[in-house]
C-alpha cells in the first residue's frame, strides 16, 4: 500500500481505521478543513470506501497491515473501538500519534475497565460486580435485587452482549450458563437493573493541548437496544442536572486522557435529598471514544459537527463552536426493513419536506441495520419529531402514506 501524497500546503493526513458510516461522514469536513482522510476499511465497497478516495481494504486486527496503513499518516484515529490493544500499543511504540491513545480507548473497549475507572473517579454508576460463575450472579442479585443485567465486557453494542436475568431461577438456567461457557473463564460484568426516567447522552471533545468543548445534552430514544431518535437539546432537562452532566463528561475525558470525541451515555434517574425531596440524578451507562450516533444531529443542527470537531481535536487544532443552530433538532435513524429500494422513497420525502436533511450511508438494506438518518431543525419540537419520524419510516417502507 503506497503512502498517500500529502495535500497541497503541507496539510496533514488523518488515518481512520474502520470503513463505516462514521468514517464516511468525516470526509466532507476533512475536505473543508483541507486535510486528507485515509481509511482502512473492512471491504472495498464499505460505506466510507465509497466516499473517501484514499481507502484501502485491510484487517484492523493484523499488526503489520495496520502499521503499513499508518505510514505517512500524521495521526491515526478510529471509526470503531475494536482494534486490539496489542495493535494499538505497537503503533504507539513506533511513534505513531494514536488518538484517542490506547490507554484511554481501553475504557471504551472493556466495560469492566470502564466501571473500575469511573468508580475510582467517583462518577455515578449502577451497582456492579465482576462475576465468574452462576453463584456469583445469584449472590449479586440477592444483594441488590432482581432483575440484574449481565454483560460481556468486550464487543457488545446496540443491545448485543446484554442479558437481563429476571431472578435466581433464570440465573441458574441454560442461557446464563451458556454465557459463562462462551466466556471460557473470562469474567463477565453484572449490574443492577436501573429504574430510569429516560436515556441521555453527553457529547464532548478534547484535544491534546487540553482544550475541551461540549454540545447540548440530548435525549436518546432506544427501541430493543437500538437508538431510534435523538432530540437536541433534551426536553425539560433540569438546568442543574445539565451542568452536572457536562461537567462529568469533561472530567471523564480529562481523567482518561481522551483525545477526540467522547460520548457518555447516561440514565436519568430520580434521587432523594437528605429531607426526602425527589430530585434529578444520573448514572453512566456506556462510553464511546469516537463520533457517536447521539451526535449525528450536529451535522445540520450545530455550528460545528461532531465529525469536524473530531478531526480538529485529533489534529490538535482549535476546537469549533458547539452551539445549536435552532431551538430544536430531531434526528431519526433509518433502520433497514423489508423495503430495499431506498432511493425512490428518499426522493419522495425530499419532495414532501424540503426542510428535511437525509443522510444515507451506502449500505445494503438488512432488517434492523442502520442505513441512514434524517434530521429536522425548527422552533416547534413536536413538528420536528413528527416530520423526522415520518421520513425515517417512509424511507424504510414502514409506512406508505
């Protein structure tokens, strides 16, 4: 794989490992910033490979492949968090600027590492334990209350790698036993099942020089573990809680040494003070160290998108303005259904609603797969929600009127 020619004027080359839609959506801001994006994709026709000229297929798990890819890159960053730690550490030993660095990224790759570190920092988390057997799960459930949530520490996303265990009988059942068999002696994570009001997300960015910025806190609507809708800003969010959430996101980014975009997914809960008065609170559910689905609204709804900001951050450029462009922005994910002809319905929703922004990812349609998103900005929240939901459902064929 030959090295890419450096852009005119000495502008840098950003290498992104992973050829999904996140890498694809980094290409427009890379062009606008004058930098070259280079992508190591999973396949020649991957989502990003269709849009980024300097793309080449390769195995992100292979140390030699990644090392060759990184030659000529000023910085290497990621479309996903699955690159093995030994590969990342080898890049760093070779002097490659890996951002976020391996020592930070491990907290997004390994949920047990994340829980240990966040607990040390005093960040609110669900009650949790590292478990190595069914009796461990039963003991945790009896101590904290049923149901509990069993998780694989590595590799789960979009609801995968998560098992709700209703009671001690279920813990002793075949499903839980099979999880421990597949773990082959590696520990699993068990957490209390959190009673929450809704799910929120905090999106921040941090640069090597320590500059940081945050977007408004958003509400995410999940269906079967998959995000269907994001509302920015989160409606009716207590102002004090919003401040605490942003402070937590910035503190986590600094303490873990994150460089780039960090998404902190949280559960909003109801707590009580010393006098028994209810008040808003939160616990952290997940971390992601890359552009994130909860930030797609920023392409059309913020002065600086998460994708431009991620490039700015990993290159140690001054960060951009994160203010919203409109009182409300609603992003609805387009999930694959039984309707493969997206282009025809795409044309229809654009004609029906000229204010709508449609982003499709060049992916084949598969039931439940994220194949795009639509965004609506405006002054009326319910109008934005209605329009975004209608367009997303029409494109996938869930509705035909």
